C-alpha cells in the first residue's frame, strides 16, 4: 500500500469517526434534554403533591377554605396563612407559564395547569391576593390572569369541593349497593 493510499484510508477513517462522534453527541444531547424534562415534571408533581398535602392538613384546611371565599371575620393568622399560600401558588403557576412559553413545558401539561388554577381565580380570596401582588408578577402572566378574570366576571365560584365529593360519593355508594343486591 502506498503512502497516498494510506493517506486516503486514514481520511476515510477520520471522516467515519467524526460522523460516529456527531451521532453519539446527538443521542447524548437528546437523552440529556429528555432527562431534564423528566426532572422538571417530577419537580412539578412533587409541588402538586405538597400543595394537596398542605390543603388537606387539618392545621391549614380551615384557613384555606375560609380564605377561598374571603370569609368575614378571619383572624390575622388565617389571613396570613391563606395569603402566603395563594401567593406561592401564583408564583408556581407563573413559573410553569414562563417555562411553557420558553418551550420547556409541553402544551398539554400547561393546559392542565392553567385550567386547574384558572378555577381558583373565581374565588374572591384568591382574587384579593392577586390584586395585592399583581405588580410583582410578570407582565405577560398578569395579562393572562386579567383576561381570565374578565371572562369569569359575574360567574359564581365553583361549588364547595367537599359538598360535591359527598354527593358523588353517595351516588357511587348507591350504585355499588344496587350492584351487590343484583348479585
């Protein structure tokens, strides 16, 4: 084999090595992006879990329920508990909104997040907190909330979840008992 042939073979080997390296790098980049998204979504799930645990905490639940409807006569401690909790939720949803806009959260996850949280803005206590902190939120997020509030004007807040759950649970219990009687 001549020096010229060796040179051409080495160039081909180098080109193949570069192509293999680029493919490997592309695969690694894709896996890193997927892992990053998975970590973000796991963090989101953890945050949701913590929110539900907080709402269900017997020490906080009365302040939460009273705060939603802006119950007159709430004591200062309950007002603070609710207001800071609601503010934390607004900050969380704002972050998800900004991540969605940057393409880091997919459309489906954002839509679920927004639908669930948009319902909260029907409650007077949440709207009151929003009015107090509005100036400290991202302008694009404020525009989204303001448009939601304009659409919700004149609509009643959602039914009390505990009452709605009790009614549906009674229906399910009756259906189960009817099924048992038929068996």
